[in-house]
């Protein structure tokens, strides 16, 4: 079993910055008498719909920006996470896009045609601004040799959270449980026998495929090259992973994943009777919004490798502020982006469980003194790989999730469902 290598740091963002024009961006937005950006702009983000402390923070930051100056007035619009891509595409095609959008970096490849590259904005800010962001963070904002926004969060959904009370009642040691797939299944069976829900796994829609990738990495897939995604997901080893994940439900070790997306999963886990659930570093603030009593019961570790001593992965993504194509005021949008990615904003992000993108904050006591953030930072450093991204990734995820749903609902055997998915993938 090979260990998944971290390729984030091999992406050359310095080259991107070096080849951009030395002049600032062309001005097409509204300006004040002083020539500074001004006007009313609209910002859309799924974070504005988040009831947790993270969502509240994003709204507070926008309020803080509006209060900090008089030239630009920002209006927020909450977009459900599952609708982000559809809303972006439809608004650009209709000629009425927002001025600024939150997007996952893994969605850049499939949405770049609806966004404006921001290389000129980065270049105009100068070296001090450019160098303030970690290379990993800048890589998240890079696609096809261009920069598409400012990353304000980097994270992985591949930490394994557990309920300490449930595991103790079931006689399960968490580190032994995540030492291999075999031991993980045995732990889930113990939790089930003790009368608890062993784990939660998501497969309600295509976006939930992002919770599946690293199981395939642990099973032997190398998902660092988009040109090899289909080949890597269609090997006998990946079929074995597909079957393992299907059997978690068929053997009664998780509620039906086909009916579970993030909101339902977090609600159930927060209720306090579930053993394991894979999620990101923001998890405590999300769970607390449902039931604060869960906080004292939380523990965290990593996804299990297939074999003891084997490798496992942590797909790395985050949140990127980007400017849609056709934005009426990109200059004002850029000013908001800078404010939302400032040192103060990044420190507040870290306090709410998101790894910052500025090196200064990433290396500060805010992160170093928080064992949970340090744990997730180590997952990214030692096991991280970019969340799969390609112009066909939306179709790819839909095909694979549909096949998984067919398997868990026993419309097809796992082997047949996996083979059917691969036949479709090869036609992309």
C-alpha cells in the first residue's frame, strides 16, 4: 500500500504571479470621486445560510466591512451549498450575476468559464500581499495557470470524529478502530451490539462524493492526476472499496447513506447516539448549533487505512472568494475579498475551526495552541491531496453516487453497479 503523497505544494503559483501583467486591473466598476472603488455589490455564499458560529462569523465580517467605510455597500444573499454551482451558472448566463461568490476550490475547473481570473488584482497588490498566503492556499486558488480568487479557508472533510461516550459504552478504542478497515468494521459491530448507531455516511447527492474520495485513496487509488481519475476509480481495488462502503449499509452499520446529506448527518451526530462520523475541523461549531452538550463528548482521529500500517488520505479543499464573469463592480468585490482574508478575519476563522490561509496566522499560537486545528493541519501536511477537480467532475460525481445509491438500495449488486459506473465514466 503506497502512502498518498501531498502534491499541493508542487503547484507553482509563483510562476502564475510572475507572468501576469504589471499593471492593475482594468476598471469597469463604479468609483468614488477619489477614484477608489465604490457602489453597491451583492455577495452570495452558502456560509450565510450556515446556522453555526462559522456562518455567523461570515455575516459579522460583512457587517464589519460595511461599517469600516462608506464607499461600498455589501448586500448578502444566502445560497444553499447544493445550489452554489447552479446559481452561479444561471446568474452569469442570465446576465445578472452577483459581484462576489463563495466557491469550493475543487469547483474551479468546472466553473472557470463563469468566473473572472484575478491575476491582475493579485499583481497590483504587490509581493507583500502575494507572499502573505501559504503556497498550499494559493494553489487552491489556481487553475489552468491562472488565479481565480482569494482563499480564506483550507480544510479537509477527512477527519474522523467520534462520540467518546458511545465508544466507551461499546468497549471500543478509537485508535484501534481506525487502524484498518477490518478493525473499523469490528468496532462498528461492537457499537451496533451495544445499541447505538455505529456511524454515518453520506450519499444523498453528487456533492457527497467528496466524502468518499479518501476511502478510495486508502484502497489504493491515486487521485492526484485528473487524467487518471477514471482509470484509478475503475480498478479491482476501487471495486473492492466500493463494495466495502456499500456493505456498511447492507450489513446494518450505518443508516441508508442514499438519504443522508450533510445537514441530516450533522443533526443525527449531534443528537449523541452515533459512534463515528467523518467531518472537518469546523465540526464542533456546527454540532454545537444543534446541541451544545455534544462538545464534551467529541473526539477526533483519522480515516482508517485499508491495512494496518497502510496509507490514508485527506482531500484538501476550502472556501474561495471569486468574482463571477459579468460582475458590475469587480474592483469593489476585490476590496471585500481583501477584507474577508485579512489577518484579523483569518484569526477569527481559526478560532471557529477553519485552518487559515495566511502563513502568519497558520504559524501563530491561534493554531499551534489548538490541538484540534493542529491535528487537522497535520492531516493536510502529511496525507493531503487536492480534492479531485476537472471540467467533468460534476458528471463524474453524479455517476458514481448514482451507482452507489443503486448498490445500497439493492437495485444492483455492488460489482454490477461499479462496473456500470465505470462504463459511463469511460464515455465522458
